[in-house]
C-alpha cells in the first residue's frame, strides 16, 4: 500500500515528495496513520528498482528527460516531473558534467573545402552525409587520439580510429572503416573542421578515389561541426572523465565499449526521437520494407 511505503521511508525522504510521486494527498496519508499501518507498495518498489537499474545501465548519464523516455518504452508512461521525483526518491541523479576544448589546428597552408552542410544536420537518407572530428583522451602512458565518423541520418558512429599520434592516417583509417562498414555511394559528403589532418593529401586522395565530396566548417566556427563535438562531449561527460586509464589499450577498450555497446545500441538520442541510432535505423528499414 502506498501509505505504508511513505511510513517506512519518511526518515529518508520528505513526506510531501513521496505523496507527490505516489499521487496521494498528505491529508489522506495522515488519516491513514491515525487508523494504523498496512503493507508496503510492491508496485512502487518495482518502479524504483527499475529507475536505479536504468541509472546504472546508462552509466549515471540519464537525467529526468531520458529517464521519462526510457520508462515509457518499458511500459511506464509518466510525466518528466514524475520521473524527476522518482529519481529523487530512488536516490539517483545525473553526474556533473565538464566542458571540453576542441583539438585540431587549422593553421596550415593546405587548400580547404567549401562548407556544403551549412548547419543542415537533418538528413533524409543514410550514408549521404558524414561528419568527422578528432579528440584526445589522457592515459598514464600519454595522450590517445580518437577520430570518429558519424552518419547525420541516424547519428550513428559508423567509423573510428585511435592512435598515439594525431596524424592524417588517423582520420583516413576512421573513414576507411566507415566505407567498409556501410559502402556509401559516390556523392557522399564528408564534413569536418579545417584541421590539417582533414585538409591534407591523404584524405583528399581517399575521398577522390570513392567519388566523395569534402566539406569543411567555416574558420573559427565550432557550431558548423557541432554534431561531432556533441558526441565527444557525451563520450567524455558520460564515460571518460570518470575513468583513470593506466594504458592506452585500456582507454581504447573502454571507448570501444562506449561506442558499440552503449552509444550506438542503447543510448536514447533526442534528435532521433529518443531511440538509439541502431534502433532508429532498424525502424527506418522496417518502414521502407512495408512501403
């Protein structure tokens, strides 16, 4: 019974909060107390356990908005306010986030591509526009550099590469992986910032060999490649900043786990309707087959 649960937990949580979460009046609760106690609510216990499990599975990264969506997908539709109250009652909260700086250096003499994307980050088909960027991760062995390639259609990370050196081969390897995984057709737009790794001969040769078009952000404007930077923000805020990597190999394995086992497969992405990139592509394929 709801009133019994409130009685059992009143030393830990405010009575008003628990009454709000359980949709009961304080007057009703106090009336219940005057009459005597009953049994606790197994429904609420189960729901709080589910909130704690979702919190753990998301690496403590879900706030009330994503918690609301996740609970709804599991058959518990509720408001964001109620999700927030349930999180408080369950004793969970999103971890504090830090800000991070961008990595690449555009001070070079290589020619640059025009901006073909122009901040139009909504794409109607997969494998039509990719965005790419580089970031760095500290380990006790030194820096580990990570390059990723993201499909704007589903926000899925389709290619990545990691190395102890931030050279042109790093971004070429990430794009090569995306090509092997997805087989994008000629005409694909590959968008990046103006870093020397992206403007150099190696990547240009790779793009030309497959009939792809290069595109670059305007000078000094980080918003032109905000999708890739947003991914790096999520990676570091939700995973990297909470780790102390002893080796580059340890960091590589953890980043690989984040990309494949969490970000692509389970993380709810607001831009694509609060589903994971994998689920979004699966749903899109089902719709196409039914059409």
